[in-house]
C-alpha cells in the first residue's frame, strides 16, 4: 500500500538542482532535470552516506560530493566499478506540483 504526498512546487526546485524532503525515517533528495523530469532518492550515498542532494546532477545521474561516486537516479545503483545501491521513490508532477510516493508503514 502506498500514498502520494505533495512536497513542493516544481518551480521551486532549480533545474539540475535539488531540494531535501525530511521524513521520520530518512532525508530524500528530490532532483529536477533539464526536461523537468523529477527524481527522488535517499539523500545518502551507498558508499559513505554522502549527501547526494549536494552533488552535481548530469542527465539522470548524480555525483556524490564526498568521493565522486556516480549514482543512477532512476535505480539508485552506483555506476562504473563502484558497487552499492540506495532507495529511490516514485514521483509525479501535476499542475506544477511535485508529488512523492511513500510506502505506508515502511521504514528504510
């Protein structure tokens, strides 16, 4: 079971930038691509928990600011020779508002 929560206006997320959504279980980084595609990923690199929200977005990946790991924003998977994965969350944009899907009762 899941629910959608409204989190932010699309225009308040800079293009190729992010915003952080705080939940009781974790922080979630919400990124906006050049084409207004929105991605949501746990704000913790699988390597050493670096804040992905402070990384550089390029295409559908983000580079962790601590050790330059590249993380795929669609799967949460580390790319290249690095191994590891972090949580990703479904998003949708309706009427200029960004919604995030969270599993009911799930903790990460």
